[in-house]
């Protein structure tokens, strides 16, 4: 669920043929069901995610399609990218994670690069407006 706090930085949504990206705050706690594989990067600080019967604190995670999870961001901004529906990108990114479960894979090696890139995308849009 998207945050309704007007004092926050603006949220941005980007759409492509087989994927989409949301950068902004979400209300916390938020229960999600992913219908496509997703990559979530915590932009401000780590979040807690409930999946596979346990809580995990992480700065980034991959989750497979049709998974239910709960996310607590503590007011932090996230970049959530829904990947190609066939799961090619998801399978390619799994080896780039540190902690893996059956359907969730946490702590991407490339977190600093991804975080900076998502911030750059949003700041470019904000400065162009």
C-alpha cells in the first residue's frame, strides 16, 4: 500500500513491457502477495520482512512469484521492481544474494550499486519536473 503522507519525497512509478518499478514509501506493516518475481531494495535503511515463517532484517531481497509476505519499513523508502513474469531475471539474480530460503533471497551483493541507481532514477525525475 502506498503511503499517504504528503510530507515525504514524491513516489515514482515506471512501467515497461514486462516489468514495473515503484520508488517511494509504503505504509508499514504492509502485507503483500507478489504475482511476479520481485526485487526490493530498501533505500533509507533495512526493513523487516516476514516470509517462510520467520522474520528477516535485510536491505534487499528477491522474492518469487505468488509469495505472501509482510514488510515493515519503519517509514523508509523502498524501490520495488517487479521482474519479467517468466522468472529469467529472478533466476539470474539468485546467485547474487547472501542468505537464501525457499522463496526469498536476501542481502544482494550489489545492494550499494542498486540503491544508488534507484536514487539516481528518482532524483532525475524529480529534478526534471
